[in-house]
C-alpha cells in the first residue's frame, strides 16, 4: 500500500479513474511552488554573491555576519518556522524567507572560496596599473571564479525546491509541500510518490539548466580571440 512502483505512479496519473483530477491537483500545486522556488533561489544566490563580494572588499563585516548566518543554518526549520509565521504570516513571504535561508549560506561559502582561490599572480597586473578593488574584482577575480559560482548554483538549486516545499508543508498550506502533507493524511500514497517524482525531476532540471548555462558561457569564452 505504501511502496509504489513507477508503473503504479504512471497509472495513477494517466490511466486509472480519477487520473484527470490527480493531474489537476498536481499541476495546481506545482504552479504555486515553482514561481516561489525560482524567486527564492534567485534571491538566495544573489544574496550569497553579494556577501561573497563583501567578504572580498570588507572582510571585517563578513566575519561579523557569518556567525549569525551559521546560527540560522544550524537551527532546525521545524523550530524556526513558527517564529517566522508569527513575524511574516502564512503567505509567500515565509516561503521565500525559508527558501533563501537554505540556499544562500552554502552558495556564499562556495563563491567566497572561489574568490579566495584566484591566484595572486593574476591579480598583480590590474594592481600594477592602479585598478581599484572593485575594478579588480569585476575584471579579474570574478571571471576567474566563475567555475565556483556555477558549482554553487548547481548545488543550491535543488535545496531551493526543498526549502519551498518544507515551508509549504509547515506553514503556508499551499503548493507541493502541502499536497504531500494532505495526501499523507488521506493515505493517498500514490499522490505522495507522484509529488516525489515531480520534485526529483524539477531538481534534476534545475541542475541541468545551470550546467548547460555554464557550458555555453565557457564555450563562448574559449572561442573568443
């Protein structure tokens, strides 16, 4: 009753009576989760990049901020979510906050590591010409750390979907997370496995899109004269 084969999931969504209703419920939940996931992922990666850049330009600020960020990462979401609900309500804001929270820290660590790994010899040329720290970062350090940036995006994209679904499960009552929670209550294990399959496919798609973008950018850089 609990374990479903791939054929069971396919039949539940496309063959058995009620398949159209199951598809409609799944699509409706997906259309609620996907925009929030993409927005939260973009915000988390953007915040991570900004913090990584700040760690390069103002290390003292980053050293003061990182312990606070680390505390938010170690606190269980089950304990943190009720507090966020009291502050932000049960709308999209709490989903975005949790999605950004689970996304930005690992991305920031990887991006900051990439910027720190830029060889000192590469930075000597712009410094010799009197380039400012920002210009040095924009023209040399950031392009040299692009592999780390894309690695951070590939790593955190699936986490963004997980964060959105956790928020929906615990707080908002919408989207794929809530659909899975409701299905658990109704013992509709076929829907639970359907949501699991969709979430896995979305995570793989996010990863592959980031990888394709990385490959295209590096191919274009390699063909430049």
